[in-house]
């Protein structure tokens, strides 16, 4: 694991934080556009693709809370893009907005050298919303980017099980 407090890592951590803040701004724009046009399911998939970039960098740096939260956003974005119920998709959009807020708080802590879990975000309430939404999307397995012609292939691993695992670990100190 990378020592984020190592002075030699400061530039890398600062770059990660700035890029993540830029991506969170982009994620919020995607969700605002979705609010204005809730019939455009592709925006939820675009959210999944964008938050995936935060996930990859966070996991590389050993920022488990950020990585797991971004991975939940990725799976929920993709799964909700496939839901047939527009009202459920709109609720998913609200949950994804909250996920962006939490990502921003945690990444700010990283930038300031604080513990990732040092915040007043109501984790239990948010975890309950994640569990509820995951339950509503349980029947949808594709949790990654669609490749034309491959939509019918069975998933290599269950995205539902992976999402359940991430939610169960959510909020626990790494």
C-alpha cells in the first residue's frame, strides 16, 4: 500500500484529488442532465463509465473507501441504466448525487491529509438507501460497459453479489 503521507507522494495525491474533483463535477453535470431528461438512460451508463476512472486511480493508490464507493457508483450507474422503471431510475439518480457528495467529502479529507472516514455524512442512512436500490436492481446482472453484440453473454461474476459485498463493507474502516 502506498503511504499517502509520504512527501514524495504529495504530487501524485494532489493530482489524484484534482482529477477526482474534476470528474465529480462531470458526474454532477451528467446527473443534472439526466434530471432534465430522465428518459435518456445512456446518461446513467455514462455516469458508470466516468466514476470508473476515479475507482481505478483510487484502488491504485490504496484509497479503499474511495475505490469501493466509486465501484458501487459504477455498478449502480450501469444497472440503473438498464432498469425499465423510469421512476426507479430517477431515484437512482438521487442516490448517485449523494454518492458524488460523499466522494467529494472523502477526497477532500485525502487532500487535507485527514482520515478518509473523518466526516459527518450519515453513513447508516446512505447505506440503507444503497441496499434498497441494490434490491430493486437485483435482477439486472450487467454492471459494466455494454459492448455491442455482447449484451447477451453471461456475466463472468455476479455484479449483484459484488454490489452486496461492497454495500456490506461500506462505512467500515479499512
